[in-house]
C-alpha cells in the first residue's frame, strides 16, 4: 500500500508539473500573439492623394489636400492607411485634430510587430502631428495606423490627415552638393513649401493653391518653393544691373 500511494503521489506531482508547463506555454503564446497582432487586422484603406489645385476653404471636403476621418472610441478600430509606391522613398504624414487639443499617434505596422524593423516608427503629439518615415528598400507598400494613446474622448473625434511621398529615392544619383537633391534632407525641405500648413492655418490664405513644381537636378526631381520675396528680389536685381550697365 505504501508503494502504491507513493506511485500515486508521484503521478499527481507529474500531472501538476505538466499542467503548469502547459499553462505557461499558453500564456506566453497569447501574450506574444497580442503583442505582434495587427491592430487593423489587415483592413487598410488604400490612400490616394487629393488632385490639385487644392482648396484653401475649411468648408471644402479636402482643404489643402487633407482628408477627413473620425477617430472612434477606444481605437475600435484605429484609422488604417496603406500607401503604395514608397520603395526607397520617404513618407510624410500630417495630422490635425478638428476640435480641441486631442492626443494623436501614428505608427508604422512594422513598429507594432518589431520595433527594430528598418523604417519602423511611432510618433505621438497633441493637436497637431507631423512625422516623416524612412521608406523600405524591399517593400513598395507602407501600412500606417492612426490612434489615440491617452486622454481619449469617449465619443471620439475628427481629424484631418495628409500623406506625401518624396519624389526622390535612395537609389537616385545626382547633385549631392544640393540639399534639394538629397533624400535625407527631403523632410526638412518640406517645411519650406507653401503648402506645408495645417487646415486651421487656411483662414488667411487665398482660395486655392497648387504645390510648387519640382526642379530637376541631374535627372532627380526635388520639390522646392520659390517665394514671392525671392521673385521680387530677383526682379529688382535684374532692373538694377540693366540700369547700371547702360550707365557704362
């Protein structure tokens, strides 16, 4: 009887150990799956740019090329966007909340699955957000999702968003001495454009605007804005030089 009871006791211990190991394995699997899950569950809206010229009226559905979306309560689901044609490019996204200084975040799907993935990025801000992503070298599609991370209104809120892709690539060759032809300077150069503004800035602007044409440097196109002040100075210098030459 003592030997039998000892055998039963050992079996019970073995079953408990097996149960604990199975439970630990299951918990680890659930946690890993949740951490690596796609928050959009594969449901991404294909993004397309608003045709120009862009309206500068806030009553227009797409002011300054921005699109409108509604942030749902508890990010159920978040706003999921898919941008094509991004291979070897940079991608800029601008977001502004319609009312109030609501929290807003944007993340690349890759940053949710693996924060070490090249190009993966997450940015958060209040009221306004402007983020620039390093595009992939091995994928022509980027998947982004927009969400609220804290102090989120229970009723949700509206946002304006716009996405732009660089017109130069990492694989382009050209005038490396010019900032406008270097992809690593593209995001910084965007701030010099007359269309790099948010919808709430449109109240004092004209009715429509067309983005400045791209300048071409040795086969690579880069965006650059010629300001009215530059044109005025150039005109003045031309008149001044012409007058000075005539006096000689």
